[in-house]
């Protein structure tokens, strides 16, 4: 449906994805250092904003933006900071940071508090701070904070603000219920049906045929550098090796073989195993009577079945193992009886056993010479495993001790390889179809956090496959020189110029449509190829069914316009202009779908919670007073996108 829209609104990340991750939670944002200093102005460049007369340092916004980007990169590893900012990420981080600060200040103003003990108890609950024992580990705690660019004071302040928010707003936004009258209004919207037309006037149809001047190209590229930013690339140097490839001396000596033979002497002595079929009866007299029938020629299974008992078979076992499974008395009697005969009844924990010896397996004793082959194989495997563990520990010690990767590889006869420039998701930059060595995939995330020339050893498959790797080169995310992307920049400049003319065409078409000219005729009057027009006949519920996908912006506009109107909308990425004309709006009877009202009340409950919180925070911000330091925020934005 609406197939041509999907080609024009695709984005690298999509604003909803960017904003969805921005949950206010511990370790995501740094709290502000509001130690009590007050001031009247906001001219200081180290302040992001003033809330209730107290400052939020600009460093908090910097840290929060970095943490936010890290979280988004869990879904989109190649995302850069300039792209994140271009999609509105910095504004959302700023808003949430001020909101969180305002909630904490408002709560403290009216006497709410979250004491040290409460904060400590919350810290102890966070799994990220637990060590190997499963309990809180201070070193793990400090390392986790340092990784986020935080310290204990800032983190505690943020956690305190979160606890104050729970006290202040928890009950106010918990499971609100939408009134039925309001729900009916929203339910009616779901049944709304709209008919109209959407046309796309593409920039390509109006793009100039001639080439731009060097000055025009340079100026346009300077204003649109973020469109051409290349993500961070890393070149890795590595050596893959397996346990089988390592050369170790694992051959046992004659003395070691003899010592193992002596240690396991019982294993090489003569042994005997017996298999039995048995059943258990409650008394000794019953056992003797049934045993007499069996010895008289009746089958054990038939006798047991006729008496109402169930037989069980026991696989060949040595006497001690049989005694453990049944009783010592039965085991002794079984090992006295001949194969195929009945052993004397013996008492066990559940009653008296009646048992037949089904088979006897006798293993003769083995001399040292006879057992040497088996012992040699066992000792070789054990010694090789131990030797490999020692060798891996030795290699790891070399790496951790600062020995260069090339020297380690030479010392242990490992083959060094170098990857092409890789993106964080493992794809080769400029060659999306190229593949990398599979053993590198598990270590990529680590590699994109390492410094250059600091090798590490990783165990890819426990005990079997290993990789030593280091970052040989880091290419930071940045816009390339104009010469490297000249063709793309020229195409972008032409689209941009075409967009200006496409807008003029869209305005002409819009004026004609508003004057009563059919949209098709107004488009035809432009005389340009490539203009697309598509009729729309949709219910809002069909649109809502696409919520998991991004709904085309012109469709969103169509469902927010007044009947009989027409509007224009710019397409993303200089791809053109839409003309949206809405002809008719109708609504199906709500009474025919009563379940829709209940469903609407349920689904909009979460939206009510969000709205209640937003309104409450807005009132808090108004009462406290919020002043943003636009200059300081603008300077930070420039630094983050690489303009300074």
C-alpha cells in the first residue's frame, strides 16, 4: 500500500527509535551537581540551564548525550553522534535532563527526601554492580560508573532524583482509567475513513542539468556535511589459533604410565558383573514358596505376574554396585549362584527379593603391558589439556605484560592477519557483502572500545578456539574531504536545487487545487516527468495496524487535515514535495462495534500516564522557572558534530 512513499521517507535511524531509548533510569543520565550554589544569571558557558535558581552544568548534557548514543548503538552500532543530533537526539536528552532535575528540585522544595540508606539499598539491587559472588562489589560499581563517565556523587544524585520522582508522581500516573465518554471520541476516530489523493513532485524532475561551480559546491557541502559523515572504522590486526594447532609435548613417560597403573590398580584387577531379573514380595515365607515354584520349572516372570508382582531387570553390575541398588544380602546370594539359576531369597528395604542370575560377565586381570595403550591415551589427553592451559596463560601473560602483538605471534608461530576497515556491526566499510573471519565477530564490541596497539587475547570457543587481536588503526567518524565524495555532493546539490523548484511547482499545484482544479489536471499542467499520484481510500484502523512500521508522513498529514482542504509537505532528504488533497471524511457507526470502546480505554491508559506526567512536570518547570543557556548548548552541539 502506498508503495511509492516508502522510497522517500527512509531514515538511517528514525526519530521514534532515537527517542524510545531515552528512558530515565540509572546509569543512563548523569545527575546535576547542585551543591547549593545559586546565581541570578546564565551567562556562564559551563551552565546548560538554570532550574529554580540552581545550575545544571553543561558537562551533564555532554555526558548524557554520550550515554544516550551508546544505548542507541546497541540497536544501530554504526550510528554517529552527528547523525544522532540531526535526528533530534540532543534536544530530547536536554528536555529529559531538565525534567528530571526539575522533579527533584520540586520534591525537595516541598519536603520530600530520599536518604542515604534508601539510595544505598537501591544501589545494592542493581545487577550491574554485582561481582562474581552475586553480591555488591565496589570495584565493579566504580568500573561501571567510570565506563559511563560518572562518579559516585553524580550517580547518587541521579538515583535520588529518580526515587523522589517515584514518591512525587508514582501514585499520580499509576494505571489511570480513561473516562468512557472520552474513550468514545477516540474510538470513533478509529472508525474514521478518509478519501483523497497524494502526489509527489520529485526534485529530480526539476534538478539543473549543468554542474555547480566550485564555490557553490563547497558552500553547499559545508552546510550539509552531516549527510556525508562516515561512521567510525577500525582496522584490526589478529591471529586465530586453536588448541589443536599449538605444539606441546604431551607424551607420558614410562614412569608416569607405571604410576597411573599403580594408582588405578583396582581398575585393572579381575572383575565380574552379573545381570539379574527380580521381584520383591512382602514376607520371607512368600519368597520361599514362590522360589520353590520357580526352581520346580515355572518361569520367574509367570510366577511373579500370577502373584501380582512386577519384575525388574538390572543390567550387569559388580557385587558392590548391585548391593547398593538392592541389598547386600541379595548381592552376596546372586554372586554365589550359577548363571541361569535362582539365588536364595534375601531381605531388602522393601521386602524379600526373588532373583534369577541372567548373565555373568568376567573380565580377567590386565598386566601393566596390557593396560599401557589405554593409560597412554588417557595421560596424553590430560597432559595436552594441562599444557595448552599453561601455554594460553603464558600467551595471555605476554599480552597483558605489554609485549607487542607481532612479537607474541612470532614467538608462538602464529600467523598475523589484518582486516580491512570495519564498522562496529562487523561489515567491511565500502564492501557490505564482504565477510570477516568468524572468530572476530564475538570480539568486535570489545575492539571498538580499545585503544590502538593494546592487544588482547579472547577465548572464542572455550578450551578450543582463541584469537589475539589489537586495533591497528582508528578512523574517527567524520565527513570526508569533498574530493572523496564529489559525485555524491554534486547529486545532493542538484537535488537541493531541484527541491527549491519542486516547492514552487507544489505551490502552483496547490493554488490550482484550492481553486477547484482537479489534482491530476494541475499536475499535468506542470509538464514534468516522474510526478506520481496515488488515490487514498483508508480507514484510520488500517493506518493504526502499521504502528510497528513508520507511517508515511503524507498519510499522517492526510489524517490530520480538514475535509475539503489541500496542503503541501516536504519530503525527506531533498527528494521532493508532496501535495495532499483530502476529499471526504466519513465515520462508521460506533454502536456496531461496542468492544472498540473497551479496547480504546485499555490501550490509551498508558498514554494517559505519559500525559499526566508531562503535564505535572510542565507545571513544576513553570513554578520553579527554567532558563536555558542557548549559547552554551549551541557551542556543545558544534563540538559534538565536529564543527569545532
